[in-house]
């Protein structure tokens, strides 16, 4: 129990200090639009022929991207496959139209034919036919959304991605903590692990086939990695003292984590093939929350070596650390975007307000992103256009997803639980 107490104290010092988790049980997340873009380009998603499930998902995806708003439902009946009725949409001021048709196959699956039409250019930007097994209909809808998003923005879509998170339910002691994975709209949740003891810090492997986490099931923190396809799991770190905050290198060969095997919390790197350890930091301060840079040449971490929690970068080539954050008395839980240009972090501008902020790595300009005040655990979407984080609204502990331009925000609360520790899966 002493190790557990020390580990939780370390987290309290170097992360946003969220209130004690409370409420109900694990369940599906529910999407709530908290802030919609005011003047996003319009796009019409015409109901697909023979379909009542795919086109609503596509419409919801594009609406929650913050880049588009669906429009002109009253004109939907005038458009169909190969007949978009460009004149009517042009008169309505709608520049893009999506039509489609779904056909059942003899094998029990579906053929999904969809088209994206540019009204101004009067040409099809996409005209694709997908063969979909019945079990993958929702996934196919998200893939269509990804393709449309990329065709119109030049940026890869992330609708077909997944988010891992932890749910807590004090009402069911044997399943008080649950590690789950769901689609980015909160649908299709899958339980990875349940425990009566804390589960913390989920972290994906680069191929998104496995997920690591910290479990207290033996009454002391240990890091496990679990294969999502087979459920098989392996203990990676269970050293004396603390074991926490795992992060995998971009090539999947190494793992950074925090350990206190020599007395003080420091950053260690483990070779996952040989289990050889290398101590990366050596300071009387607490060093934790290491995250590899996308190019694998450095990592960022949180340390209070300067008197308060701040984020530093460790360079593998030189073995030196450089402080990255200077604005505010508290900056922690840093994570880098996939292009390495932006740093998302928990920032305390004043008092007890903990907000998610975005810092430009090149200019060091920091902008507060979130309107809430008890935010933690930011995680970038793979395309770098969104951030998911845990927050509180009233008595609810929930996830929020917000666009980096601040124009769009949606909440993902659970109907029966408090949601924490989100981690967006890599592509």
C-alpha cells in the first residue's frame, strides 16, 4: 500500500489534479455536440439507396470534424447516384454533395457505392465501390468519411480511429476500473480489462495492435502490454517502487517508463527484445511522463527540477535536456503531434484551473485550447487536427474532443461511469 500511495502522490504532483473519481459504471459513451462551427462549408449527405445505417454515420462524422456542416435536407430527394442535380445545390449554396447506394451480396455482406460531387466544378471527386462484410458496416462508413475528408481538405481523416480510456465505477467493486476501446464517436466499445484495483496510463504500440497500461492488481504498480486480438498479456515492468507512464518508441523496439527502483522517480528505457534497461534521467527531482518524439530522436518528459512541474526535451544524441515550457507555474502531461510541430499539455494559468494548451514547438507560442477548468491527459488525433482529453462538467467526468482551431468541441460522457485517461490510437 505504501508503494501505491507514493505512486499516486507522484501523479498528483506532476499531473492535473483532478477530483476523486465518482459516479456509476462502465458503458457506452454518448456523443454530445458542445460547440459547433459557425460558418463551416456546407455539405449534403443524401440518404443512400437501400440504407439506413451508413449515411447517418458519414453525416455525423463530417459534422463533428469541425470542417463541414450538413445542409439542405429538403433537396435530398432531388439527388441520386449519377444524378446529383447540380443546379439545385448550387442555388442553395451547397458546394458538395454525397450520394450512395447499398446492395446486399450473396455472401451476406454489402456493396457500398458512393460518390462525392463538386457542385462548382461539376465533377466527381470520388466515385468508389466498397465490398463490406456485415460485421464491418460501421467501419466502412468511417472509412468513407475519411476519404471524403481527405479529398476536400488534403488531410487524412481520423474517423475510423479508436480511443482507449479508463472507466471507474465505485458501485461495482469487482469491476471498479475498466479499460475500454471505442470508435472516435464513442460507439462499439470493447472491454479490454476489468479490475477492482486502479488502471492507469493506457498507451498504444505504434501498430495499434497492442496496448500497455499500469495495473495495481497485485497491490503495487506494474506495467502490462496486452494483445488486442488474442487478449494475451505480458508483464513488462514490476520493479521495486513505482512503475508507470509507459510510452513506445516509433519503431516499437523500446519503451520509456517511470520507475523508482533506485529511490527517486526517473525515466528509464527498456529494450523490449532483451529487457535491458537504460537510465535516462538522474536528478533529485521527480521525472515522469516521458513520450517519444515522432522521429525517435528525442523524448519529452515532465520534471519539477526547476521548482515546479514543467516539460523538458531529452536529446538521445547529446544526452542533454532542454526546458520547453515557461509560461505558467504548471505544465505537465505533454504529448507531441504526429508531425512533431505541436505540443499538447496540461497548463495551469492561475489558481486551480487546469486547461489543455497547445504550444508551437518552433515559436514556443502557447495558446489555451479548452474552455473547461479541470482538464487532463490530452492526446492528439493521428492527423493532428483534434485533441481528446479528460475533463469535468458539473458532477460528470467525461472525455472531450476539440479541434485545434477551437471551432468545434464534442463531449463523450458515459451513461454509467466516469471516463478518464484517453489515448488516441495511431494509424
